[in-house]
């Protein structure tokens, strides 16, 4: 499984009601500004302390997203190192999502 996944593939997972977790690793202030419905917020700055919240999802596909895809890529790698083998980063983050999937979402 590639470490990155395209926004259209994530949209397909949502549309198919697939069993996966969309993990937003941005900070609370960014989340408050804009987020994807159904996402779970665990900021990158808190992931090490809060990884236990993901334990029940260890064998589930986890798609990590952030603003542009940099932080989410780091978190996806870290999660894989913790045994979350199906972790992926959404390439381009919520910025590309807002351009290609849902233009009603504000860009920042």
C-alpha cells in the first residue's frame, strides 16, 4: 500500500461508506476554520500522547490529512512505525480537497 493516496480516492472511500478513519492532524484553530465532515481531529502535536485513541483502528485503513500533505505524511509514516500498517497520507491535504472535491470549503 502506497504511503500517499489521492483526494479523489479518499472521496470514493467516503462515497462507498468504506470502513476507514479520516484522521485530521492539523491544529484545532485550523479545524475550526475548515474541516471535512466525519474526520477525527488529533493534532500532530498531540499524536504521540493520544495514539491510544486509535488502537481500536489498528487493523483499519487510516487516511491522515492536513493542510498541504506534509504533516500528514510524517504522521502516516509514524503511525506505520507504530504498527498501523494501513496508514496513508492524503496527497495535497485539505487545500487540494477544497480545489478538486468540495469548492464550498474555504482555502487558507
